[in-house]
């Protein structure tokens, strides 16, 4: 029987319809993305002059390990009118102002993030921490979103492994909704959710400092969330042990997704007032169709309990 499930705290629903779904091994993707032009890749060593000026890098004896630079085709401008204004009651607008950066995660064109070690993912998380803090200092920026698109189906246009950071003059609606929903609880609801999920069948992995579980109202097959156990709002509150454990759990999830070879997105959500810091990983195994767009209710063909079992296996 299909089941209608509500998000933990948001007024947002999904339909879990396992009868329409597939076994985990049927999600394995054999068809590759279009031919990858390694020779002309702007992100490879030797082509540093083809990207905007470097903002930050980490080095090894062989050369750079990770690089950060401005996106050559930014979604936001560094100057403009940041104030929202409304014309004729219905038309509200402002310039999209902020900073858009690229983080190249490895010099090796043949590697993807799911091939990197825990140590390398720790390095990446520390870069996120650094850049979020720096971009947040800009007067025009109200929120900084770190995200990754893996494979064309998830929105990437360059195969070389990279993630992106956009700081802009608006707090995302989803963050505002979470912050408003938290006010309905005496304590942090995510702390309570962690306590519940760590005892249940949706728990995937757990360490001393972090936990990963598949959310009760998952919007996608294999969706997974990673939280530090300690109540942390901002990324710069994470200590080294917490970053290490989060990196370990992220590495474990990505290793399993590699076996399926499927597209995915992930994004980093930090609070502006009270929201518990976390990372959401959303595999892209299906295309949203008429019902989803018409109802704003997602149909997920895999129960999160089944997804958690796959990750643990």
C-alpha cells in the first residue's frame, strides 16, 4: 500500500510507492554521460590560465591538490542593487548579487569525489568552512550555499570533479521554512530526530560525533542526511573530530553510490538562527513528472528503510 509521509518538521509531503519501484541493484546506471573531453578540460593541471584567478589552493609535493576560483559564468554579480522592490503589487525583484566560486576537488581528471580518501574529503570540508566564512563577510551576502552536481543528470556541465559555492543577497526559502518550523518546538527538533533515528531502521552509519540516516519522508531513492550529533548551527563551530567523522560518513555514502554509478546532488545547510547544521545527499534516479509538478508532492519509489539497508549492507 503506498504511504503518504510528511517531513519531520516542514509542511511538505511525499508518497512512498514501493510497488512502483525497483530493487537497489536495478538502479545501477550503465549508460555513461556524453564523451568526456579530457584534453580540453579547463580544470586539469596545466590549464590554470584558462580559469579565473586562483583564490585558494592546497598543495602537495606533486603540485596542487584542490583549487578555488571564481566561476567563469557566475549566477550572481559582485555588484548591483541588493534591495528587493515591488512594482504593481506582483513584480518583486532585485539584482542577484554575491559571489560564485568553484572548488576543483582533485587534479586527477579520472577521479571523482567518491574515489577520494577520507583525508581528502576532510580537506574539502575545511575549504568549504573557509570559503563560507570569507564569503559571509561580504555586506551583500545573506546566505552561502555549498553544493555539488555529479553527472549531467544532476546538472553538471564539466566532468572534472568539482563543487560550487554561491553566496547571495537572499536567505533561501527552504532555510527560512526550517527556521520558522523550529520555533514550534521547545528544543531543537533535529536533535530529537537524531536521538530517534539512531535507534531505528533508517540509521545508516554512526560514529562518536556524527550520524547518517535516510530521512523518514525521503524525496528521492537513496536520499541520506548527515548530522553532527552536537547541536551546531554554523560550519565554523565544527571541531576537527566532527569534521573527520562527517567526512568518513560522506565517504561511505559516496562509495555505495559509486557502485550504482548514479547521478547525485548534495548541499550544505547551516542555520541562520537555530537550525542544526547538516549535509543532504540527494541521488537523481528519476525525473519528476506531471503529478509532482502539479501537486508539489513527490513520489518516491523506494522506502527510506530499504535505502538504509542498502547502505549498511
